[in-house]
C-alpha cells in the first residue's frame, strides 16, 4: 500500500517540478505554465505527506502506540537477525 501511495502522489510532485510526464504534457496548453506547475507541486507535496501519515498510522499496530511497547518491539526485531545468523 505504501509504495503505491508514494508512487501515485509523487507523480504529481515530479510532474510539477520537472514539467515532464503525462501531467506535464496535459498542462502545456492550459494558461500560465508556472501557475499550473506550482499547483501540481503543492498538490503533490501535500498528498505525499498525507500518504506518509496514512502509512505511519497503518504501522501503529505493528510497533505499538505506547513508548515501552515500541522499545520492546525494536529490541525483539534486532534479536531475530542475530538468531538467524547463528543457526
């Protein structure tokens, strides 16, 4: 889910900054280019940050919401590679 969200939202950011891609071609004949490119960039950045927020909220069940649980989960995840290497 995260990769799909970042790809979809980052495309607007990429098209706004670079002026290339499908959206870059689409805005060629529409009004002032600088205004459309700024709009695409702002929209892309806002949706990219929203996608990051959604992704972090989806990870909450895996890492826990309280600090003690999160520290324990990190410690446990660091132990497993050590166990795999020893066996």
